[in-house]
C-alpha cells in the first residue's frame, strides 16, 4: 500500500507552516504528509481523528510508568506532541513516546523539533501499524541518535524491542508474557506488562494480523 499522492511535494518550510496552522499532526517524509492517525488515508480536516481508547490507555500507562523510572536517570520523556527531526535533510515524525537522555537539542530552523532522540516508542493501531513497521520504522533506523525502537500492541500483550548494536545491526526481543516484564536495554527500566495494559479489555479487542517490518 502506498500513500495517497499529494498534489505536489512540499518543502520543509511549507511543511512547518502547514503544521503551525493544521488541526491535525502529520509526519513529513520525502516531501509528503503522513497524517499521524491515518498515514495512508486522507487527513481529517476537522481535527477529530485520534487514537482509540486502547491506544490511549497503553500509551498513557507506559508513559506514566516511564516518567517515574526515568527521572533518577536524568532522562526526559515526551508524549505524542513532540516533533522529532529524523534526518538533517528534513524528515519529521511524531512518536507516541520519545525519550532523550542527553541535553535536548533542537533544529536551528525549528525550535519545536527534537534532533537527538535516544528511544522512540510507537503504540500500534489498525490504521498505523503498516506505516509504523515500514516507512516510519526505516526512518528511525536512519537517525543515528536512536538506540532503541519499541513497537507496542494495543489489544494484546506484546512489546517488540529493537536495539542498535555498535556495528549498526539491530537485535530483536519480544515481550508477551502477561505476568512478565518489559525492559529497555539502554536505560535501567523494567515495567510489569500488567501495568502497561492496565484497564485495557484485551478479551474484547480483536487485533489485526501481525505485519513484519519492511527490510531496511
């Protein structure tokens, strides 16, 4: 599946002007807009599109647990609204959760765009899973400051962690034990999976088939 063609490719300046005026957030890759809540569909001009109840619960549960655990490490956490520049040439995304452990750095031409994220976390949904595992995942791999990419299912107990190695390869680990824990590799974080999915009615939610990331 490909993105819906735009009438024309935007420049970075046009994209940033668009974001300041828009009622919905969009990622920006290779001159094209990808609306955050429906990257391969039309944008929502009313601004009413948003994550599902399950998506928001998982994201907020995880962010709440991370906030307390990361504070002693000196790391900061941003949720949903933090724009990240993932390439010097001008590609931008909005991770569900982004963690930075060094002093934060921002783009010179866009003081709202973080340029040195360390960990990005995406909570998968029906409308975003293919994009999060494919095009967006590849952009995260190309950003040298990103050391971990985490993909979290919203309707079943599963978190997938990808960790960059010194030689540039990535290691993979899945966490899918409801009575087990989820761990980050580059900062000392360990969270019970039951806390990640607190309040989520797993029995009532039918997740889409699993989609493997595109090869980089």
